[in-house]
C-alpha cells in the first residue's frame, strides 16, 4: 500500500504535523488533549463506527509519535501521562518500537480458505475431489469448507476452474518475515516482541492503520529550540521523497528552515563501509570463515542473531553507514547532536544499542520529516537551492536499493584485485533472508558475500518512505549517475575509517 494515498497516510501525516507544530510552538504540551480533535474534526466518523473511537486512536498515535507507549484500556489515564519524561531534548527510544493499538485492530481473518459467490456448483466438483481430508461438501448449492477439518493446504483453490476459492490471510501476519505476529483472545493481532526485529513491514501492510511505530519528532525539535547544533545525516533514499521540486539543493535549504545546522549524506558513511567490508571480506573469507554477511541492514542483522546465533560471527564487523557518518560528525563537530533521517524503522532499534546511542541521538523517518515540513509550511516550489551534496560516491548512494551493498563491495574488490572472482548471493524480505541463511548455514555459499535486506526492494522500500518503491528506486538510480565520485576510494574521508571504529 506504500505510495498509495489513503486515509491512513493522511492521518499519519496529520499526527506528525500536529506534533511538530506543537513542538515548534515552544514545546508546551499542555494542550495535547486537543490534538485528536484537530486530527479528527467534525461530528461524524470517517471510517470507524464512532468518532469517539477515531479520536481515541488518534490520541494513541500522538503519544506514540512522541515516543510514549500505548495506554492500557482497562484503566483511566490521561494523554499527558508520562510526557514529563518524554518531552525533553535527550529522550531515547524505549522498546517496544512497533506497537499495535488494540481497538484499532480489525481482527482480520487468520489464514483461511473461503468459497465466494463465484462458485458455480459445477459437476466436476474439483475442489472436493482434491481435498485430502474431506473438508469440502455442497451446502445450499455451493461448495462449503468445514474449517474444523481444513488443513489449509490450498489444493482446492488451485483446482477451482472459476477461481471461486480465496485465501484470506491477515496482512500484517503475511508481511512479517519473522512470524512474530499472533492473536489475542479476541482475535486481534499481537506482536511477540522477542521475535520482532522492527522492520516495520507489518506497519505498512495493515489496511486499518492499527500498527504504529514510536517517533522522536518532538524531541528533535526541542533539541533545535534549545540551541543544540543539530546535524541531519540523510540516507540516500531521501531523493524524490518530498515531491518533484525537492532537489538535493532545495532539500538542504528546507532542512535549514527546520532549524538543522548542517545536512550530510549518509552515503559518505556508505563509502567508508564499502572500503572496510571489502577489507573484512578479503581478510576473513575463506581464511577464517566460509562466507561473510553484510552488516548494513539492522533488521537482517537482528534476524541472524535471533534465528541463526551460530552464524553471528560471520556478519561483517564493519560499522553501518549511519554509524560511520554519525561518528564522523561527532569528530568534526564536538558536542553536536546527530539525527539520522531515513526510510527505516529498524534504524530506531539500532540507535538505542548501548554502543551506538552516544553516536546517534535521534532517528526520524522520511514520513516524520514530511510532518515537520508541513508544520513549518515549507514549500519546495518556492524556495531556492543552496549547498550541493556531492561528497558521496555513486556506489555509496547505491546502498539504498537491493543489491547495492554487495555490488559496491565486489566492484571495489575487483578494482583492487582484478584477478579475484567474488561470488555474491542476496535476498530481499525477511522470509527470503531466512532461506538464504538456512542455505548458508548448510554450507551452500562458501566463499560468498551475502547481502540481506529486510524490505523487498531495499531501503527504498522501508516502512518510513513516502514514494512507491519502483519510483524511488529509479530516482535513486538517477541520483547515483549524478554523483561526482564513482568509487568509494575517492572519498575525502577514506583515511578516517579506522579511527571511527
């Protein structure tokens, strides 16, 4: 559903905008109770059975956008509960990052086959013939599936000549490559947090907008208003996310209007990551290990730790582009605050790791940044461009799309050692990543560089993006071609990589 305007995307934008507007007004959150009425105006519901329910859900969205948790429905509490601790300029994310608002969940059907009105009561009765457990019979002139007997093999669906049998699966559950979503006693979705890696694919797949990630918009703006030197490090997938007028030069101007001190491409860190991963691969494969997995996608990284603990030492020890860029900024501008702006929900999880939280102070998604632009009424068609972002290579910018990391590393190795043949294997989406790692553990990828991306399509398909994946990928490709540097070796910071580890 990403890239398709809907009531859900409208509400998310309104929430982010109103939270940002409240923060820019000075940070007084005493009127936060009024925001649900601003987000859901009028006296008639738009899509729920009650406007009161819509406003209750909007209230939880506001709290989550400010980094707070979902309130228990069983006890009375105010929207402001806990805000004293959260509405500050130094607040870190607290897990769980991905949350389900229970009363927003539709309790969608969970993995079942249904016969539709398209059934023709045909003489062949193919659906009945192929069912291995006799779960299908004719009832009132239509095929009927006994759900108590059905083993969900799907043979009936494939056999029906009229395509009259459909497979219903909970969208969030289908999107979760970690099988981390179950049901409560009311049939509503629940996240098993010990299995979740915060990829956010459930968030963008829920047709009812019941799944929401926590945000730091309020805290970032508080830091800006406090007078901190706040530097935005921006993932390469940013290009084109904010409309056709949002050129890189205008984007820098727009960020300055929001109060950011400086804007830097995370692709600069991707260049350093490429250099170090190439070195890491050459040193360790096959001398110390039979393959090496890339380190860039935090959800892929977490998936390996949770499901393949014996393989964790085969993940590259190289820092991610976000961390390299953040450390570079902290080195150049001591005392600054660093905000990673990107497409990824899982980066929020990465940023709260004890060894990283001192490097990355805040994480915002493109969707959340869009709310800040709305709050400050930034119109890209009316602003002038300023600083040109030209420090990163084409390879570094390519990290935004699936295959970009592996391509950058192998191209660099081949450039330095042209006689050495490097084999790669990659997967997109956590289900495919699990298959890839299963084969790797079984010894099927000896000598290979493995790239895993939790989001199908790569970072351009992250949960916090605005553009459709195909358009975003094309736009990044064009941005790559415009880079003044072609190779990571051309980076002005290449000699600093080791000092940042």
